[in-house]
C-alpha cells in the first residue's frame, strides 16, 4: 500500500533513488491512519459526517447494520424486557387503537354502504338517532343489532413474542397484525413487571373503547381474540379449546421455533373457528308490530296486491278477447291497444260475422272500458259466400249450395230457369268466379227435359231448344269428372201410334240423332265425349207415347 504526495517527482531520479522515498511515505500514512482509528476523539469527530454522507449516497450502510440492530433489540428484550416496555409505553395505547380502528373502519363502511340503499322503519329510526347523537350511522346500526363478534385472532409465540398466525374478518387488517402482536406482547410484559403478585400472574383481558381483547395462554403460545360487543363466557371455552388443540398439534414446532411462522399455516382453520358472530334483535324489532308505519305499509301492500290482482285479471281477459277476434271468421284486427283504464280495438268486420259485443260480454269486459271501431267488408270464406248466395239466388228447397276455390256449386233438383238465372247472378258475388251444377242437380236437370217435335217430322215445336240442354250436358260430365264417376246419357226418341211400326221406329231414331247432332255442334267440350251420348229410337212401343225426345242418365261410381 502506498500514499502519493502532491509534490512532483523529478523525471531525472532513477528507480532506485525513488524507492526509499515511497516506502517512507507509506509508513508515515499507516502511522497517521493508526493514530486516527485509535484515538476515539478523532473517530467521533468524523464518524457522524461519514454516516450522513453514506446514507445520502445509498442504503448500503443501513443494509449492513440492520442485522446487528435487530439482534441487539432481540437480546435486550430477552435480557431485560422492562427497558423496551418503558421505551415504547407512550405509543402502545395509540398504536393498538389505531390498528383496531382501521381494521373495523372498512367493515363499518361496507355495512354503511349496504344500509344506505335500504328503506325500513328501523333504518329511518337509526338514521334519526345518528343525526341526534352525532354518531356514524353504521355505528348506531351495530349498537342495535350486534351482540358480539370476534373480529381478529392472533397466535403469538410465548417466548419470543413473534406473531405466528393471524386471521381476521377483514383481510386488510392482516397488514397491521405484526404491530398488534408486538403491542400485546409489550403490554403483557409491562403488566407482568409492574404488578408482581405471583410468578404466574398474566393479563387475561384488556379493553380499548368498544373493543375487548381476551387472552388465553398455553405452555408455548398465546391466543388473543379482538372482540366487539359483550361476548358470553362460553367464548372463553372456545379460545381455550383452540389453544389446547394448537399446543397438541404443533408441539414440536413451538418448542423448536426458529423464527419461521410459515410452519404454522395449517393452524389457520383452528383460528378461523374462533371468528364467531352473534346478532340480536333490534329495539325496533322488539317493539310492537302495530306501529303507525307498519299499519300504513301493510295498507299499501294490500292495496298493491288488490290492484295487481285486478290488473292481471283485466290483462288476461283483454288478451283472450283480442285473440278470439283474431281467429273469429269475418274479423280482421288491424290495431289493438290496452290502456290503464280504457282499451281500444279496430279493424274490418263482415256483416255475417259474430257480434263483437257478444264476444266482449263473454270475456266479462265492461262496455265502457272497450272502444271498438269496425269497418265493413266481405270475407271470402265458404260459409259467408254461401249465405250471401242464398240471399241473392233464393234456391229451391231441393237445391243445396257450396263454395270452393272461387266456384259456387249447386246440387239438387232445380228448374232450368233457376239454373240459368243462377249462372248469370252468381259471378256478382264477392269471390265467386262461376256457378256450376253438382252431380245430382245436373242429372235431375237433364232427366227432367222433354223436347217436343212436330208429328211426322224431325222439326222442333219451339225454336232452338238444345241451347240450354248443351249447358246441362256440360255440367253433368264436368261434375262426373270431379266426382271420379263414369256417366253415359241415352237420348230416347219416340213417335205417336198413328204411323206404321217401321215409320215410327225410323222417325224416333232420327229425332234422337238430331238432338245429339245439335248438342255436339254447340260444344267443343262435348265433341270429345260423343261416345257417351247414345241415341235410342223406341217408336210407339209405350202406351201414351208422343212425338218427343227424353233422356236417361246412367251414372257409375268408380
């Protein structure tokens, strides 16, 4: 080691010449350093300044001296605990109060936020009390409802005072657990040293405002419970059982404890069982039930229930009424609105549809509560079309009407005149495109025909009698096709008995052929069915025969 001076060294000196000077300077520097270290006055003069400079530069000095300081405090606490207790006595009370107050503050705040949104007779009364006394609302609630609650439980090593485990109803309280544990240990040592009644004298309980701390001792551990309210003595048994169970389950860990509290983590369930809570009835609950507020609230509840019943019943009836009209033939519901007092419905109604007032009465709706607005229209549905056709056509009793796919069908016996009139008027009905005769009516209409001829010739007695007959033949064959039947028509010609048999046979056959020829000439549809028209001449075989043509329909269902 060498010390260099501020004097410049000549470049002309050799290495051998400079070496004695360096050695002399180094020995002088060591002597000065030895003198500074040995002389305490010199060290005391420069040490504070050096420490301040080191702390401003970095934390290396604090990190280096921390283990020494901790070990000195631990040895001092073991050798003479009274010194440490007397030193921290002025801050014990405020520290404990602050730790517990902060732990409870968050719980009280959460409870207050919950009750802020509730409305009850008790809540109103307690808020008035809080305003009158100046206390926080949550504190008033706790005073009225809480018998007691164990809010924190500490497990402390008896010999060292180190906190082994800590459980709390408020997780944030765990941050102050070590400080509270240290305060409890210090208070215990202080009481033990100050009140020496016996060697086994211990502090069993202490009280800080509204909080109590119950302490139970084991051979190697201490259990301390922070309690709010008035706990029953039975809670002591719970704490004793907990400390006994911990002493039994962790006997080796407690006896050989070396400062690692993590080995006592399995003891947390035992401590959590000590976090008891018991609520009592509030003064408002214990008071009479028949208070003005309760009577008013009950009355309002009854009114709401009754109003709700009638509202739901009215909604059910109105819904049924509207649904019924939507499915009722002849109605088209355009709008429906349910009001608080009156309802309205509007749309289209066929004059043949059911009476809406009768339907309203069926659902027990008051006529003053339902406003109806129906505009007339004609519904194209079979029952209504048939009813309007009966009014317009006035069919005979032997004729039945039906409607399908735009066609009005007439089936049964009817005169040629009525059928002709029906063909003209039926298309005037809404939804009717044409009028057709059914199988029975077509058969009856043809078989009732009787075409007269001038005797001794093939001339008709009236002009153009086959025009209507052609239409009747078309109706017959179309109705047979719709019914899936096979039909054949015999055209039977006859003669009077004045002529010879051969003449009568010839003239009757000629008359039948003439009717067939005239009919086929009038209808393209019937030309394809010419084979189903069979002319037959019978002469004057039958008594009372005359100069005419009649028809016989042969109907065969397939």
